[in-house]
C-alpha cells in the first residue's frame, strides 16, 4: 500500500498559479489510479482531476482548461498544475490513490488559498 504526501499549497492572488505535488512511497506506483480532490469549508469533498495508469485524465467542469494533472512514474509523483486561480478554488487539496476494489489511500492535504 502506498503512503501519500502532498506539498506545494499556499497563498496566491487571483489569476495566479500553483503546482501541487503528491509523492508516493511504496512500490508499484504506476499501477495506481491517482486523483486530486478538494474540500472547501462547509462543503463536501469533490474530485478535481484524476489520471489513470495509462495516463488517461478527467477533470471537474469547474477546472477544465485551467488545471492539468500529470504523473511521473519514475519519481512516484503526481502533480496538479493550477493556472488562472479563482477565490472559489480555495480549499484543502487531497491526493488519493486507488487500485482495483481496494480502499483508496489519502494524503494529509495541503491548503490552497486564493485571495488578494
């Protein structure tokens, strides 16, 4: 089972950019379906973007064209490049890993705040 550690969050002005990283420990990272989710105060956690083991991707409508998910299997890392950030993107961002029917593994989260 993998362990996940997110990094790269912070405070950014509207229109700015951030790149989140999620480093996975353990073996066989390449077989995992990886995702980024977020949870804003008072709201449910939602899927932001996901990337499969074959590098197929999907995005929430709210971030299409602004966010890009990618993975580097040699570094056991998945990234979320976030451009044109909006105040409504403010949330704690979580990385997760899924394989087959096994329960997903989650990271501890990283805070992203978009504010002037």
